[in-house]
C-alpha cells in the first residue's frame, strides 16, 4: 500500500495525555536500514523514514512509542516567520524590522535597524531572501579569507546552501559551503562556524589537531555551539 506523503495523525503523549494532532511526513529510503524519526524544524512536522519494504504500521508504532518526545519537540519550535513587511528578522543576531517601500529602488537595503524592500509586493519575499543571502555571502567570505590567511590554507570557493542537517561543510577540493541562515546568528556564532570549516582545510577530520586549530581561531566555540543548539531551530523557521 502506498504511503501518504503527509497527513495529520492523532497522538497521545503519555497515558494521561490529551490527544494531539501531529503533522507527519512519510518517506521511503533505499538507504534506510531501520525506521527513524526526525523533526523538520522548517516545515514544523515530524518526518518518518521507512526502509523500502517496511510497513507503515512500523512507523506508527515508533511514533506512538515516542509520542511525548515528538510533541515536546514540535511544541518547542518557534513560530514560523514569513518574509513579509512588518516581520522582524535577525541580522547578525540583532532584530531588524522589514519594511516594504514600493516607491524606492535598489532591491533591498539596510536603513538603520530596518531592512527596506523595494518593488512590487509579489516579489517581496524573494528580494528579501536575496538580500539576506548576499549579506551572508559577503560576511562569510570576509571571515573565511581571514581565517584561511591565519592557517595558511587556500579556499577554492565559498557557496551558500539552505540545509537543515548541518550549518557548514568542507569538500576535499577546498570548496566551503554554508547555510545562508547563519547571517541571522550573532557575528561570533557565524565566526565560529566559518572557522570550523576553514580548519578542515588543514585537517579534514575531527581529530585533536583539528580542534586545536578551531580553538586557536575561535576560543568561544563552546558558547557558539550552545547558541546553535538552543536557537538554531528558530533560524530554520524563517521564510
């Protein structure tokens, strides 16, 4: 029987918990060896992954067993933030109000603590996201080049992605990739993630030598990791 792509399933967290509707997305994977659950913070739903020949009831059993955990994680998600006029968006960890000005020109630009988005309303979200991505690319490139000079390594390219599972990555060919959403984090958090990936250009592993490079570049890595753990999911709820 084919799996529904998405549905709302009623779960009861605990023996005495009230029934709650839970948004579920089903996925089959040829690489999966067991049933697994994960929270999609961006979509605000739980994703159940099944091996190709595993029945849906196995996923339902896992959902039921971990109902309390699932509902706790979903309820802890920050409200979704639409990229619309009047929204409050973080930039460098500081809140900025988005204002639409159809009479201005220039796509989107900073005006103090305001992000002004120009043009027609139907292009508002795209222009705001383009602005945030451009800011991310600019800030990340400056940080990456500085850390690369310190370590004496060469960066092939800096690319932006929109991933959920990792904030940054380093390819063997020297290409660094980062989530554009990091531009919303405080500058010192962004600095840590960039330093982490640049350090991989010296040590493409997580050995003690690798961490020594990271610590030398960003002694505040522990605080940055804590910030991403506590506030990272909220960044995925934007846009």
